[in-house]
């Protein structure tokens, strides 16, 4: 939902900040007052071409900013995948564009610089703008397909169909490569088998390398270790000044003076503890010394095994500790190569995937064809109530080309007068009629799916009276499930708005500027009266305007607010 729009130095606007709300917002004003400025600003924000003539006279640049609350999961996922928002942020995004007098343009999403292409892609999901000359989203074949799939309840099936389509392509490419490079793959398989055989023949056990290094260190230093242990043993219990003798002397001396010492018992216990610790240390050192073996033959065997492992590791340019992980990787690669060179198995797998795709594609096609007739009938009925006597038809035809979206060619056809030939929707020139088709479509679909904002301009061209009232009612109905902004010339449609914006021209400091403001109930009566009566507004006209406004029942958005 559009929350806020800010415009600076754009055409007749010096500076504008406007908040928007849910439901239907109508925009009215005299011809030439600049009612389309808001729509033009939204189109520029989301990538429309811009010339320097749109910058307000005397200013270096024009800037535009739109804040949106994003509730649709598909749009949120798109933003999260590109890191414009994260899981902890509120669903708020700010889209901004700056255009300077040198025709340079800068674009941002949540203060992150982006390309205009990225803004256009986001804009196609956030809003759909229907003007006299263009419809941003509805004329795109992909949008037409998405709307039909939602109406048919086939959207989830189409997602699964896309997965099957990608699987078919992957298997097809793999089979083609296997056929083209089968000899190369077989040679690679033989080389890899030889490498694996050599590593397996080494018979390297788990943790063997670490154990060998430790054993080599112990065997190579056995004499040195025993020499040092002997020296320590002499210190403990040698012939002269050993720790044992010194400890005994210390104990005797302290015993002689114990009766004169405070806390003598504690002192005696400490000396006895020292003697016991020295005895235990001597015992442990003897155990260690008895385990140490001077064994040149075993050292030679260990050195030989280490050299063997080192030699093979150097051959394949890896470290010795990487041999076992490398063996596992090569075994997995060989297994994949065996599968890749099994043409019969690959062909069978591809045929199975193709069959799965076709079964689901036909199921989706049946759903689309059934929904197309229902949608065509409903939209045609609404078009008749909108003074279009022709017909709307959704054509679903089979195509020989497979795609991620199925095997159907989907096309929206329309004729605006009874008896005329149906033509593709994107070939229709009249913006007013095209907007009424869009209105009928969206009211019929009424889905909580992108776009979240729908904008209509000139939807009421060439109509009046009861038909204009029907347009207003349908716009108001559409505003229950979507945010709708509509520029209208018809008082019957303007009365149906949940909010009403008036655009006027005014002179300020010798320059013409656009004045844009929300109307309260009293001001709305005056504006509706102007739309009804022109220059000379009578009491009867004002009373009629008030009666028209009061006759419109509150919409759900007004009740909730």
C-alpha cells in the first residue's frame, strides 16, 4: 500500500508531501490543473523515461519519493532476496528517484542505489497504472497468465510445473553432453579409477598419519628422553644431596624444634607431604622410563611408512592429512561419471521427467481453459454495465513450445462494440475503454495478489449518468481488497471515494503552482457541486451534491477506520 508521496521541483510543484490511505482515493480538478501529476510522479519513480523539461524552472533537479507498506509475501521475498529488507525489519520500503538538468538519473530502494531496471521490476509488482496511453502491468502476457492462474486456482501447480521444466532442461543438457563427450568422459573415468586404486592401495587408516608422526617422534628421541629421566632420578635419590636426603634432613631439623614452634603439627604434616610427593614422583618416572623403548628397527619401519605416504601426497599435490578426504571426493566424482556416461539410464530418466511435466502441464491447461470461460463471461457482463457492448474473452491455446509456465498460449481479447472482431488487449488504443476493461477484470478477480495499488486515469471518458455511477461503485468495491487511486471527471464516481483530493492551479510569487489538498465533507460538497454545475453553482446544485455524497454507503475501509 502506498503510504506517502513526496515531490520536489516537478513541473508545477515546488514541494509536496501527501499521505495516502486504504480504499478508494479520487482525484478531481479543472481541466489542465495538473491532476495527472501524482500519476506521472509514480510512473517516474518506477522507471519511466524523463526529460529535463519536467524539472521546475530555475531548479537543478527534481526528486520523487514514495513509501510503501508491503504485505504481499511474493513482494517481500523479492525484497529479502535482494537484501533491501531483512526478516527483522518492518514491511516498509522507500523508493526514490532524482533527475538533474544534465539528464542524469539516480534511483534508490531503502537508500541503496539501484538501476532503473530494478525499480521497474519492483514497480510491476507494487502497482498497475492505467492511463490514456499505457498500462504498466495488465498488457504484459505474463501478468495476464498470472491473473488467470490465480482465478483458476492453479498458481501452486504452475510453480511445481516450473520445477519440472527446469529438471527436464537439466537432464536434456546432461544427455546431450554425455553423447557429445562420451569418449572424453570414459577416458576421464579411467584416469580417475587409476588414481582411486592407487590411494586405496596405500591402505591409509583413519588417524594413521597422526599416530605415525607421534610414534616417530617418540622413537627418534628415546635415548635423549631416557638420559634426561636418569638425571632427574639422580636428583631425587642420588648418592649426594638428593631430594630424598634433603627432605629427611629437613624433617629431622624441624622435629628437634617442634616443641618451640607454634602450629608445629601443621609444619610436620607439610614436610611429610613433601616426602610422600617425592616418593610418588620417583615411582611415576620409573614407570615412564620402563615404557620407553629404544628400537631402531621399528623407527626404520615408521620412517618408511611416512616416506611412502609423503611420496603419494606429493604426487597429487596434497598434504598427507588430505589423502582420505581426497579419496572420498574422487570416489563420489567417479560415481557421478559412471551415471553421466550411462546413456540409457539418462535417456530413461529424461523421458520420465518429460512425462511428469506433460501430465501436470495438461492438468494446468484444463484448469485454465475451464477458468477462462468463466472469467470471460463475468468480465463481459461487467463491461456491459460499463457501456461497452462488446465482448471480453480469454483465449487459451496449446503451443508446441514448452515453458516453465506450461504449454498454453494465453491471450486476453476484447472488442468494444457488439459484432466487431475480437482483438488482443495490447492492440487496443483507447485508454478510457482499456481502463474499464482493467476495472472489470480486477473487480472480478478480487485477489490479494500483486499489484497492491491500482491507479486509473480517464476511466470515465465518454460516459456519464448511470454508467458513471456504476464505475464509481465498482471502484469502491475494488477498494475493499486493494488500494485504488482514480482521476475522475464524473461527480458520480467522485462521490464513491473514501478520500478525495482536489488539484488546483494558483499563482505564487509570479509563478503558477499546483495546489493539492484533501477535502473534508463540506469541501467535497462544493467540489461535487462544481463538477455538476460548472461556473454557476446554485443552491439546488449544492443540495444535489450533498444528496449524492450521502447516498453512498460507507465502504469497509471507512468502517474499519
